[in-house]
C-alpha cells in the first residue's frame, strides 16, 4: 500500500456478540486510520447487514447490496452470524448460509487460523504448561470445497427409513492452490508443514496426499509430513508444540481448529483470515455469535481485533501496522486487563467489558504509533 491511496473496507457485524466485537475493532481501526492519514494513506469503511440481521432487514441472509459492497471492497471484517431465533429456518435460509455463500462468492479458499498462547494467558489452557509452552501453529484450512459443498446433498424417505447423503469431492486444482498457500506460509515461518488427511479410508484424501506431495517438490526448503486426521486430533492435545503449519481440507480443518481453540484455552482471542487469489480477503474471529452473552458487554473482542491485524497484513500490505495491533493487544494483557472469559481472578487482573477492551487496545496502539512518530520515522 502506498501514499495517496484510499482503501474501502466493509464491516459485517452480523448477530449476537458480532456487533459488539466489531464495534470494539472499529475503535482500533479509527486509531489506525488517523495515523495512516499522516502517511498519506486513507481508509474508509461502511457497515452492512449479514446473517440474522440481514434476514430481519432484507429477508435473506446475504442481501445483494451486502454482497456487492463486499466484492467491491479491499477487505471485509465480519463479526459472527446465527442465533436460536433463526434455527428453525430451512438450511439455505439460515444466517450461516449467508456466510457460506459470501465465502464462496469471494472465492476465499484458504482459511488461515493462527493458534498461539498469548502472554499472560498460559494458565487458560487446559493442558499442563509443559505441553503448551511455545505453542505456535498456523492452521490452513481449505474453505470452499469438500463435503460442505459437494453434490448430491439430499434427504429422502419417511420414518423409519429416512436417508441423507452428503458428498465429499475435491478437484486437483482446489487442493493444489490451498497447498501453495500453506507452503508459502511455512516458508515465512519455521519451514515445517504437516498435511492432514484420511488416506486410509477416503478417495479424496488419497488425491489430497498425492497433490500435496507434488506441490512439495516446488518447496524443497519446507519439510513435509503427513498425518491421519484421527491421529492428528490426538497429537494436537499430546504435543501441540511440535507443529508449525498444518494444512487440511474443509471439514477436518473445521474440527481441528476448534480443538486448537480449546488447547489455547480461549476461543474469544482466536482470529482468522480467508484469502483467495485476488479480490477482498474476509477476516473474522473464530468464535460464533454467542447468544448466551450477547448484549451484555462481556464478549472478548480480541479475536476480532487480531483479525483486523491479519487484515492489515494480508489485504493492506501493512505488516508493521499488523505487528503494532498485535503489540497493543499484548500490552493490555500485560497490564492485567481481561474480559470475563479470560480472567483468572489473579492479583493485578482487572475485568473490563467489550467496549472498554476496544478502547484500551486503541489507546495502547495510539501510544505505540505516537512514540514511533516521535522518533520521526516512517513506519508504514
Ligand atoms: P459460540 O462460539 O458462539 O460460543 C461458544 C461458547 O464460547 C459460548 O459459551 C460463548 O459464550 C463463548 N464465547 C464465544 N465467543 C466468545 C467471546 N468472544 N468472548 C467470550 N466468550 C465467547 O458457538 P455456539 O454457541 O456453538 O454457536 C452460537 C451461534 O453462533 C450458532 O448460531 C452458530 O451457528 C453460530 N456460529 C457462527 C460462526 C460464525 O459466524 N463464523 C461460527 C460458529 C458458530
């Protein structure tokens, strides 16, 4: 990103705690915008409805206006969708269908989910400290193929003979492109990649492994191993520190990434980026709409704020801003500030709400950026 550019973002708050965590991320975004402006870089954004909010406002979970705005944007930051009030709708009418359609429409086939222990939160992991010390995994999940999209997909028959079918399908090109994303990520990290499949049972997994081995030849500097998904589920609990980049297909990735969320002990701080070859990236915290705590100002907005950092890195090409946002999050944690979900009631900790957490991170970011300016350096 260079001087004189204006970049348009779209915020999709969604449902439940989505609007609360996106509001907190927006507070941080405002601070970033003010400083970027001094560097000649303009950021602007607009909010649009998706999910249940869009069903109420426009009768469907992904209105055309929302889709067009997202497609025209540089990047999209989403909160979460869903809630019990829409659970009885047909699958294609539900809030979640809006999100799945958006991912598909933006062709964001690679979902990046970093899982690391944030400083001060080590005690949140249910695993013994020795098992999680140094844990730093990047899960790369294929996002637009596999059993969530395969056809046929249907139900038939009447009780007691009802049947249902889903289809897991992968084309070679779908595997190849996400494998490249994972290998490139491994190159920028520790140079180790673990590809996860179910080759002993599934045809799609046999193809998956063949294609990953092909792609591996183009990355001789990255070491590759393969794991079966069942054994991987166990290893992520037994020895999560042994992994660097983990590559897997859509459904296995869905399950393993939640397991990683459990291992780091705080769903609320996990961020994600969904990327394609071109067009906007889609950034969202890993958690859902958490209806049980919605509207109470207790949700943890750090996952949304760290998703904003990923947006700065991957869509705005501002890695230093990304590091500054991550640094601001670490700083508020160092100060002992916690939302309720990550509080351990230790001395020196102060429990604060969603809104205040956003403000504190924005303050820490402003202080960091200000001190950099005082050094008279150009950082972006
Ligand atoms: P969830 O992630 O919403 O909540 C699981 C648990 O974690 C709840 O106890 C919740 O209070 C807590 N939690 C989640 N995020 C938190 C945060 N930021 N701060 C503090 N606590 C947090 O998962 P769920 O309860 O299985 O699903 C609720 C709804 O969200 C459903 O309608 C589901 O379909 C939807 N969902 C949406 C997405 C998405 O939009 N990407 C992802 C998962 C689930």
